[in-house]
C-alpha cells in the first residue's frame, strides 16, 4: 500500500482563471484577503513602525518597483540584467532637472518617469529583436557603460554626482508616495496581465512566431512593455534621487540590477506578487543581518541558496498552492 | 501586376548555402480557389509557405497580394493584410486553455479593424470558432490547457486561429498530418465550407485522397522546382511526377485509387 498526495482545488474557481462564483462572505473574504494584504500592510501597518524601519520599507519599495518592472519584462521574454539602467536614468533625469534647472519635485518626478521610460525604450529599441541571453547581455552592459561615460566625460557631476537635490517636503509625503506608487504599479501590472493585452505579451514569450502569424507586431508590443517597465524603474530612480538628495554613479550599480532578480527568484517568477514578496523578504533581511557585521553577506548568500534550492518554484507559488488547494494523503494500491 | 488573382507568387527562389530550397516557383491563386501543393519531403513546400508569409525573405522573385508587392514584408504585416497560416510544427500556447489560444488573433489590429471595435466578448467568439473547427462546446475540451490536448485537436486549433483572423487567404501547412482518419474526415467539410465562403486556400498536403476531394488544382514541387500543375489526373499522369514523387506508376494508381 502506498500513499499519494492528492491536491484538490477549493471549489470556488469556475472553469477558468478569473471567473469566480461567490456564494458567501467567507468566499469573498477568501478571495479578498490576499489582495488586501499588501494594501493594508503598506498603508496601515508600516506607518506604525519606527522611523528607521519605515525608511527600510521605503527602500524596499524601491527595489520592489524594480522587481515588478523586471517581472513585466520577464513575462514578455525580455530578460533584463540591467534594472539599474532604469534606476540610474530616472535618478539622473530628476536630479539634473531639479539641481541644475530648478524644476520643482512635482514636475521632476513625472518628467523623469515618462521621459525616462521613453528614453530607456528608445535605447533598447535596436536590440529588441534579440531574445534571451543576447538581450540580457546588452541590458547588463548599458548601465556599466553609462557610469563609465559619466566618469570619463565628467558630465552630470562626474564621479561626485549631483548634490543639492530637493528632498520631499516631509517624511509622510515621501512615505505615502512610494507606497502608493508601488501599489499602483503592482495592481496595474496585474490587471494588465489578466487582460487580453497581457495574453499577447505572454504569448510573445511563449511563442513569438504564432503571435506574428496573428498579425500582431511583436516589436511594437515589446517597445510598449519596455516603456512601461522603464517608466516604473525610472520612477523608482527619481524617487530615490529626491529621497537621498543625491543622484550619481551608484544609481547604475549592480545592486539595482541583481536584487530585483534575486527577489524574483526567491519570491517566484511568473507572477507579480512573487518578486514583490521576494523584495520584502530580501531587503529587510539584509538590514537584520547587519548585526552580524562582516558575516552578513555569507548568511545572506546562504539564505539565497537555501531559498532557491528549497523552493525552486518560489515562495509565492508555494504559499498560493497551500492557500488555494486542499492537500491530503490518499492510499493507492498497486 | 494583374489584379484578377488574389495571390501571385512570381518566380520565387531561395537557397540556404548550397541547397536550393525553392527554385523559380510561380503560381496564381484566385478568390475562392483552393490550390494543393504536393511533393516529396524536402521539396521546399514549407519554405515556400515561409516565403509567402514573410518568415523568410526570398533571394529572387516577387509575391503580390491583391496587386500589391508584399515581398520582404514582416509576417505580422502580411497577416494583417489577410493571409493566415497554420504551422506544420504546431505552435499553440501550451500554458493557455484552448479557447484562450484564439485571443491573440481576435485581439489583432486586423480583427479589431474589421469588426470596428464591437466584438463583444472575445471569449464567446473564440468559443464559437472552436465549435466550428470541431471542439465540443459543452465538454471540457475547449477549457483544457493546450498542453493536455491530443495532437489532432491542436492541429484544428491552428485552423481555428486562422479562421479567427477573418483572412482572405489561408495557407494550411500539412494540416492533416498527425490527425486520425476520423479527424481528417471531419475536418474536410470545414475546409470545404471555408472554400465555399470565398476564402482562397493553399493546402500543402501528403494525404492525396482528401486533398483531391477538396481541390481540382494541384501543383507538384520537387527539389524546389515546380514540375507539374493542373488537375489531379493531369498531374498524376505527368511522367515527371510519377518518377520524382510517386516512384512508379503502380504506386500512383494505388494512391489515388483509379
């Protein structure tokens, strides 16, 4: 007699994704709980944290924005190893507009978001035909190139960076701005993913020739996705510049490229919630580990290895399965 | 270019390195007409389809659609104009339910232009089209993920994706290969219906019996060259065809059953 694990979907799902039959408040709560969790968590719980941890969460949100932006590209089949390109471009645009030309914050952030998104899409336009590792290589090189360009030509403050950037008027504006932006990006992208548009961009990843034979210009769609992902990343950069009152070469540093990918790997790729969850584990974890001093990176690395080996599907997919399915052991006779 | 023909392939050639895949092929397709393209394996049939649909650029020759030169246009532009194709190597979206496989086609600029934004529910339209190509509407089949469907269904899913585009020309690249006899028999009327609706069809096929049932106009390729064109009888009696494609006369007679 052997046993087998049987998995049964909770009976709430009707036929396909996104169509639900709700019969009771309990079922509504069942659906609403995971969706409300980030909203309530970010807007109602975090404000009661100490100032230090609020700042940690704000910087987590920056990484989470980059991770969500990374996931959108990943869904379309564009592997980005250079999220720092978005961060750096956003930071430098906002910084230069504010510090050099005196634009106020309420103009610099929107301009950096939209303009930066356009600029990033434009820069990656020539390599849009590349896929997988080839596209990834170019995205890896671009931010490195930019930081060397700034260093060599001494434009935009050179190695010193741009200082004297306005900070946000007060802590609460700054805090609410980043949390709301994160929620908007997260739920906006989720909505996009569920629409027919999302089906097409995921189709481009799956099987771009079939999408082309459906009469859809995949390069135009990839450009749109690059703009969207770029704009979200550039917003994170613009926010970062005003938050730190500094924009400089560290904006193009590898941290901003690698951490979003690590977050996606830990949290689970293939959904926006995964990278979000990943970022909210990794960044605070790295803060907690500061107590260990020099050993911090060792433990951080060990955690990454264990997380990825132990739950290769990602934490989010694991939790979701436990939440949506009833598991039980049933006996099977041979 | 004369405009009485819908699709004109004029003297098209393509070689890969030293191999001549397609060598000076010319044919014309009129509205509502079905052309069958047959030939041994490796005779350049699929390459020809890839050239017409823009996946491969020809070295020589031109392709005209409704009098317009479409040589070298990207695949999505060609599809957008009204040429839909199936793939011999099926290319469904394996992760998606069958009916969702049609959504990209229904979402395409062409379809949205044709229906003028009033499509209603795309899922419902997708379901109608799937029923048309033989998916049982009231069963779970249209809702199953494509990766769980048998090969015959996936082939018909390819056809459904073409129909969803409301094309003027459909190119079927070995639609029947991998289908069971029953599936082939039930698919033939679908193609005949499309033909009667005035859609021009290019059929690449190895199943001659069904092909000859659908069309009286056949073209034979061998080593990338068109060696014969005409009615099934004319083609099958052409000495080049007997020699190159069917090997010997006896086999030819057996195949077409005359």
